[in-house]
């Protein structure tokens, strides 16, 4: 296992930047044992975030925008203990003027604030490594694709099921999404990184309306079939897999 050159340069750049600017922080944040409510991380007007019933492992994945297969190490409790986190940015942040029409994924600034919060309250210390591992390559199929140039270039890039939620085997749709964005989104379902090698530039809209006959489908297998209908395919390969390694973590301090 080797520390990638990219990771080393990234760490050096972060260190240099830290000398000139403080890390982004939430103005107010609370961490409590998990209560009732929907499991997940949600964003609200004013930049407020609520992470409900998430483990530290899940919070790290959100903070670094990574998938479960990209996180290793740490004590066992980080995968079992669940917490509810509520936080809001300082008045000086541009996030205070944000008014999402619905709860959305955190943006880069919110993820940065969450990383700072985890380092402060969980004493989290991590490092990045890159190792060779299994990946999927998203490539063009033998037939023309059924992708359409995005109608609204200002729309939030999105991919998921036909109902607007997660991919579950009921259909596949995308709005104003690049092939790189689609590949990153599919990584969550395929259990390995998906790398874009389609050579297709720009952003696209698409829709595949075909539900699986199986009431409990293998979503990864269904995705492979659905992509073929859109003129795309996934090829198994080997490639660099960047991971976050947990060096240290403690249960959170009191609010």
C-alpha cells in the first residue's frame, strides 16, 4: 500500500493553506445520542445541516464525500454508535442566504465545516492512501447512446430512480449530469469506484423506464442492464482506489 503522490501534494497544500487561513467552522453545533426520525444528512435554508442517527463512519463518509469501501481503520464503535448532529454556519458564510427547495447534499463548504467538527469533537485524525484495487470503467457501448443534451444547464445535477430517490430497480434517470458525475454516483451501488471513460463531454438528461421483474432486485446487476439500454456499459478492471484511513477517534465530547 502506498501513499499517492496526489495525496502527498494535497496534504502539503492543505498544510500551507492552514498557515494562512483558519479551517471552516460551524458557528453552533450540537452532537447528541441518536433520537427518532429519518436516518440521513439533510441541509436546510440558511446552510443548517441535520445529520440524524448516523454513525461516525457515516459522518466521515459525508464529510469527505466518499463511499463505504473507501474508508478503513478505526475502533468498532464508530460503526455502531449513532448520533444526531445539528449545526449552522456563521453569519459571514454565503450559506446563510441559501434557500434549497428541498433537503440537499452538503456542498464543499459544509463538508469542510463537518471535517473540522469531527476533528474537534471526535478527535478524528485520518490520512489518505491510494492502492490498486477493483474498479469499473464506464464506457460507450457498441450502439448509439440514448442520452440527450441537458435542457437546463442551471439545474442541479442529479441521477437516481424514476421517483426522484435512490436507484432501486424501478427505472433510471438523470438531469444535467456529466458522465463523470454519473460514474461517481454509480460507485455507491457497485461497491467499487466507477471511472468515466466514455469520452463524452458536457451534461445530459436521460430516462430509462423499465422496472425489474424481481420484487427484490440485485440493484448492481440491474444497473448494468439498464446502462446497456442507454448505450453505455460497465467493464470490470483494476485501478487506483483512494481511501481514507482512520488513525484516531474518540467518542464525542459533551455539548
